[in-house]
């Protein structure tokens, strides 16, 4: 049988098409590979926190942390670097010291604050829950140069201390749905509270117990809508050391009767507004030195919290037998007290008190007496009285 010779033309044609096909495959493969290589990698600068934290860790300024639910930090130390941003979903919150001794170190700087804010594109007040410090939060916990913005979904406030004490300095709280910072439960307090800014809160800037007022420090700038300021919860001041309630840029609102036993100074320029039926009772159970010395330009004001003040808007200031004779009220405005108009009611009542000084005070608009004395005497110098229903001083 004859062997046919290959057709050179056909072979060349076949080779040409094979090479062309391989070239096309190569181009397609390389194109796909290039497209795959250019697919963006996940953003490794954003970290979503989904598990509770039980071992000490540091959050880095180079990362943004996302929290969409309740995260608990227990039995460890969480350190947050200056410049770090933490963003929260609607019910996002950080809870410290709920179930074990815990320390938060969140110390930013003036040029690198630590930011706690909403993850929403267009956040509003209450866009996330808040920061909660529970009873096992240690006293070395500290927040300085931090911004807490748009928090307070829960009525407890943007920042809530529950039976613990922390340092809180040079921080800003704004756009809270309700309270800015709430000292909840009796032992909640500040180790230090200075140079903070609180603004645009839905209700009070601060809620605090009577025995902790002296720990609200200096340099704070607080702005509130009318009728809000620093809400003082029920309780008593009872101290063996001398303390000062400092002037702030908003009034103190007294929502229930408070008692003062121990040495206390009230700073010039301070304002106290009392709810109906409440009073300030001084020196009832132990020796008490009370000093409320204002100035002509910065008097101390004690008055009603009512939107439309009227005589009898609150009970008044009541001094008892343990009030020391060196106690003094000077350049104070005491107005709209004397609730019920009873003959033993007054803006200022003295019960078994001897030789304290009341001077240069404006005492007016009592529903009863301006000053009522019960087995008492006092040094009366330069006071002015007006519009007291039963008279200035009882006989």
C-alpha cells in the first residue's frame, strides 16, 4: 500500500490554528488572573468586635472598631490608644466590670482624642446605647480626652456609672438622647472630674448623689436647655472632712430633700433649684459648719425649680441644733420658699441655733416668713427682705 505524504500546507494550517488557540487561552487566563488580582482585599483597618473581652488587650489608633451589640469587658484591662475611633450600631454598648475586676485605660490627648460615636451615616441623638461602668470597675479606670457623641438609646445616659468610681477629665459628651453622665446607684462617683464639656443633652448633663457633689471639679463647661443642669438625687452629705460644692455653669437641681451633716462650703456663684416640697436640712445629727459666702457679683442662689416661680415653690433652708456658731450665709439670694405658708415655715428656718451669721442676703417671696426663729438667735447684718407673706422675721 502506498504511504501518503503529509500535505505541508494543511499541516501548517493546523499548526497555525493551534498556536492561535493557545494564544487566546493564554490571553483569557492572564486577563482573568489580572482581574482576580485586582479585586480589593477586605479593609484590615476595620475590626468588628463580636465577642466579649476577658483577657487584657490594646485597641490601636490605626484601627477603627465596630460594635453592633452589647460587649462586656470583664476581669482584664482594656487599653485604648490615643486617636482610636470606636463606632457603635443602634444597640451597641461597652460594659466594663460587670462580672470581674476590670480596668479601662482610655487616655487620649488634646490632638489625638479617643472617639466613641455612631456608625450611622447620618447619626442622631441616641444612635447607640452608651458606655456602662459596673460595680467591678476598678478605681484606676480612666477616660481623658475622649469624645462620646450621639449615645443614650437607653434612658440611663450616654455614660453610666453603676456603683463604681472612675477618673473622667478633659472629655466631651454631646448629642446624648437623655442624660450626659449618670452616677447610678449610691456608691457611683468620680475619682476626678475636671475640664469636661457636656452639651446638647436631652435632659440633665449630670445625675449624681448628694454625697458626691464635691467631686464635680473645676474647669467644666456645661450647657443645657432651660430646666436642666446637674440633677442631685436623694441622699445625704455626711463627712468628717471639709469639702466644697463648686460653682458650675449650670444650676444644681434638687429633686428631693437633702441633709447636710459635716463641714461644707458652697462656692460663690453657685445656683440651687429645688423641686416642690423639698428642702435643705443642715446640722440635724452632727456638728456642722456651713459656709455659703457669695459676693456682690456672684451671689449664691437658693430658689424654686418651677418654670413659673411662685411663693411656696419649695420648703426652704432649715438649720438645726448641731449647726455651729461660725456658720455663715453672706450674699445669698433665698427666694420662693416657705411652702404651705404655715407659721413655722420660712425661706430660712432656725431651730435651736445660736449665733450663726446671715448677712447681705436677699430673702424674698416666701409663702410664710422670710426667716423663722425657733428658740434661736443669729447675727443679722445688711439683709434685705421683700414680699414675704407673713413678714420678714417672726417675733
